[in-house]
């Protein structure tokens, strides 16, 4: 690349970086606002409990619109980082969830909710955080896509296995729900992207905001169902979510290092493992567990975007420090 082209590309990259940071930082604020509304107007908001599944379906349809066949072709071209990342997602996060429930001696309902978050697929905002952290965005998109497509099988199986000791669960019904509100909408979005590419291209800048507004409403409904217990359980849930998420980043990065992945893939693996589809977890918990069990998913929806922005900032500072050392 020539100097002139580098100079022209830099402002574009800076603009994209700023837009991505605004999105990552604005998302948790909007979701937090949804939680506040759900708490302040609990009786009114709880009347919208029936919206949860349709909103989750809308969020996943939006995710499907962002996908392309090339995202799945990467599995054949670079199978090792994809397989490593997805395995780490579905092995490490459930194990960490169990560890957190044991360390904090969580009450059964909260413990079940934390475990469900750990068994969820990758978060929809993980791709933006991977970009900000200068990770491998193509690998991130594929990891998220594959873990999402595996969710109807693995999420209910792991949740029933690990959280069944805390409260009775209907794994078959949960699997059916995930297929209806995750798998079908994602596939439908992918088909629409293939058949109406120009229309979808115009919608792409708006899709993240539609998704986060949907998640904000889901969080509002979830919080409204457990508003009377939030003051009592809030700090405990926040501690559990924070430990779960941070350990996910650390162990995800460690797995990337142990398996010999380059630095961008290690960062992506950390993000994909640490960030969960907590909106899905909150919705499933509200439907199949209890309002209190849905609280960890709601809190995770706010926390992981904030922590993701911090993780990305630390990665960029590490790059800047390495560049300075190289110039000495």
C-alpha cells in the first residue's frame, strides 16, 4: 500500500473505530435504560411479557441478515481457530458458571440463571468488539454464527445437565423454543440477504440499533418480573456476572495461546468466549425458569458490552506500547 493510500485509509478507519465505540458504549446504556424502566414501571411493563420471544426472533433475524455464505466457508478454509473457539465457548463458559455458583454460594434460581448464560451461544455484539480489539473479525463472525446454529442442541442439553440440579427444567421445550426463535429467524435472514442483497445493504447500518432496542425491551420485561428482589439480589448477580465474564476473556485468550493461534485470533477467541447471547438467556430463563433466574442474563447484557469496550481499549494500548518499543 502506498503512502497516499495509507493516508486516505487512516481517516476512514478512525471514523469506523469511532462509530464502533459509540455503538458498543451506547448499547449498554440503552439496555440499562430498559432495566430502569422495567424496575420503575414494573406492573405496566410486565404486561408485555408475551413480547419476549417475538423480540428475540427479531434480533436473531437481524443477525441472519448480516451473514453471508462466505462466513461459513471460512470453516473449511481455517477450521482450527473456528473449532477451538466454538469448543471453548461451550466448554469453558458452562464450567466457569459452575465455578462461580460454587464460589459465591448462589441461591438456586440465580445459580440456574448464571448457568444458562454460560450455556448460551456467542453474543451478537462480539463481532464489533473483536473489530475494536483488532482481532480477526472474519473468524469472529464465523464463530458467532456456528455457535448460534448449534444452540438449539447444545444450550438446552448443557442447561438441563448442569442446572437441572437447581430447578426442574423442560429441555425438549427449551430446544424447540431455541429452534423457533434462533435457528429459523437466522436462516430466514440469511435467505433474505441472498435474495434481496441491495435492500439488505441499505438496512445494515440500522440493524444493530434495532437489535439493541429489542434487547432493551427484553431486559425491561425481565427486570419487571423480579423488581421486588433486585435490591436484595442485585449486587450478588453483578458479582457473579462480572467474574463469569472476565474469566471467560482470560481463559478464552489462554486457549488461543495454548493452541498456537496468532494474536488477532487469540483476542477474538477471548471475546467470543467471554461475551454471551445474554438476551437469549434472559428470555429463556423468564420462560422456563423464573423471573429471578432471568436476572443474570439481563445484567450480563449491560455488563459484557462495557467490559468488551475496556478489553478492546487494553488491546489497542498494548499494540501502541509494542509499536513504541519497536521504534526505540
